[in-house]
C-alpha cells in the first residue's frame, strides 16, 4: 500500500506554518515593520503559484523570493518618489502664482516680450533646453556647436532674459512673478 501525497493546499499550509516566521524575520531585517507582512504575503503568493517549483528544502528558495520581493518594493518606492518629485517640480513651474487671469496673461506677455528681445541664437538656446527638453549636449548637436559653446550661449541667454524681465518690472510694466520668471530656468537642466 502506497502513502498518499499531500494535496497542494496541505503542502502550502505546511510551508506557511513552518517558514512564515522565518520569512517574516528576514523581511523585518530589510524593510520597515509596516511593509514586512506584505513581503511575506507576496513571497508565499509566489510559492503558491509556483508550488511545483518549490524544492524539498524550501527555505533558501523562499528567501530568494523574499529578497527579490524586497528589491521590487524598493524599485517601486524609488519610481514613486521620482514621479512625485517630478510632479511637484512641474506643478511649481506650471501653476500660476496668482489666481487672477489678468495677472497670468500679463506675466505670460512679459515673458514673451523678454524672449522676443533675445537674439535668435540666445532664444534658440533657451528653447531647445526649456521647451524641447534637450540636455545641453543634445542641444549643442542641434545648434551645430560644441557643448561648451552651447553652455555659454545658454548662460548668456538666461542672464539676458532675467535682465530683460527685471527691467520690465522696473519700468512698471506687468512683469512675471518670481515663480513665472524662473520657469525657463527651472525646466532647463544645468550642466
């Protein structure tokens, strides 16, 4: 008479009973107390889905799954943090400093007049980086100059734009708020 094999549910239940505390201890060494139960749950979810792949000595296999789950959680947190930072930066650039539509229109008008006052080369340098989102090295290739020459153009363009906006403000013309004034420099990568 042969002995009956345990069902998948019974095998999984035995894995959980025997190894869940060990996986919990591993998770607590690598993530905070609030995330540890999620690591354990996801580790055993993988074990359930791949029950046929779980070896006879399952602890090392379960620990590898737990390690991969921790790494995946870290990558997800990092991506979420980067996205949150980028959204906050964009919100600071795009959000009008005032709620008045007239003020927003005046700020945009002043910024457009300041851009128009730049030379074509300076305007191109600013717009390649701020509007098109190119790095200085990429923009230099588009402009047909060296990276250092482009950085000089970009620096001069930023300085002239700031000066033009400041002179408009001094002349009592509607000028952009500091947030709007820095919009072009905020979106341009330094380098």
